[in-house]
C-alpha cells in the first residue's frame, strides 16, 4: 500500500511540475477558435473515457451477477442467458451513443 501511494504521489508531483514548465502567458481577453477546438477535443476525450469506464463497470457487474446466479442454481442458466445478453447489449449501446456524441461535439467546432 505504501509503494502504491508513493508511486501515485510521485506521478502527481511530476505531472504538476511539468504543467508549470509548459505554462504560457495568458491570451487576450477575446475568445479564440483554437481554444474552442481544444476544449471540444478535451470534452470528447473525457466523454469517451467516462463512458467506457462506466460501461466496463456495468458489464462486469452484469456478468458477475449472472454467473453468481448460475452458480447458485445451475438449472436457471437458460433463463439467465437471454436477459444477460440483452443487458450487455444495452450497456454497450450507451457507450456507443457517448462515442457518437463525442464525434458530434468535435464536428460542431
């Protein structure tokens, strides 16, 4: 546990120091088209990352619950298979919707 915390704090420290090294002077008060594009790319990346993370967690929980149910009652395997596949497909569709929305955000800039 101490090694993990030391590694994370070292990574955070290096990241924060590098941000200061690459800092630029403040831009003019007006809005810049490049700033909008940059923030659109950041938003799209975060949207895809969060959606993939949430989708992976949801799929893991669905599969774990289905396997636990099958382990407790092997006769219910045929009854659990179809709802599990349907749930996994719906979770994956939400991730794909986030992917499409991220591309739409990038296209608006």
